[in-house]
């Protein structure tokens, strides 16, 4: 298993090169993106974030004070905008209730930070881990639908493998390094988009053919 996990990473890195993830100018912008990207594509998230930037709302204080309905309208391009506005408000409220700054909120060990994030309504494991890895820059492996699909099609997991089981495949086999986890997740997303699609996968030309 260790060989397979390492082989997949090396093949993808050789094929694609560095991915420079996650898009975002600040940790807060990355956190917002992690919430908004649920059930939509990144282009729609960018439109929503651009709306927040135009309205000068990319600060904890401003996001805490904005009315949920106004926030929902600004992030409408991301889809499920009322639901996501509520999740963003829950996230910002949790941060401002517990810390004076975002740096203070992140200044705890990884497990404590994860527990705090998962306690927020609407924040699940994938979103929490994306925030931890990309915004807080702490080493944790992010599992998403692409990861599940790629591993399943290469017979590395069962269909009913859960988030923690899949995450453990990577954390048990790889060095616990933020840049490595960052790069690996980004590479899996890219090959998932390009080749390992949910429908009409391009298996014959996939760089992971034969793995």
C-alpha cells in the first residue's frame, strides 16, 4: 500500500508539476472558499468571492456584522447561497466568539482546531480539513469525492470506505508534511477533473493507467 500511495503521487507530480494550491489571497479568503466550494465548481466560487471583495467584506468584523440575507445575495453565484450564508455566519461567529484574531483561532494544536471546526454547524470533515491544511497550514490530508473515486477505481479501497479510513491510507503511509499533503490533494483533484470523471472517464489516456 505504501508503494502504491507513493507511486500515484510521483506519477501525478511528474505529469502535472506543482499545483500552487489553494487559490486565495488570505487565510480568511481561503476559509470562505472552502465553505463556498461545497457542491459547486471553483469558477462560481470565484464570482462569489469577487462580490465580497467588491463590497469590502473580506474581514471577520464585516462578515460578522452583515445581515444573512445580504450575504446570501452576494454569494449567490456559488449556489445554495442561503445555506452557505448561514454556514459562513456560523464559522465567523465561532471564530470571533473564541478568538480576537484568526491567527489566535489557529494558534492551537491541529486536533483541537479540528474539533472546534467540526463543532460548527455546517462544517464537515472535508471543509474542516481544507481550512486546517490550506488556511492554518497544518498537516492534515483532505479527502474529497475525487480521492474516493480514484482509489476505488484502482482497487485501493472498498466502495463503503469512510472519510477517516481513506484519510488514514495517506497519513499512515506519507510523511506528515503540509506541502506534501497540499500538493497530493491538488494533484488528485486535477486528475479527477481531467481523467477520472464520474461519467465518461478517460481511463485509456489517464497518467495512472496501469497503477
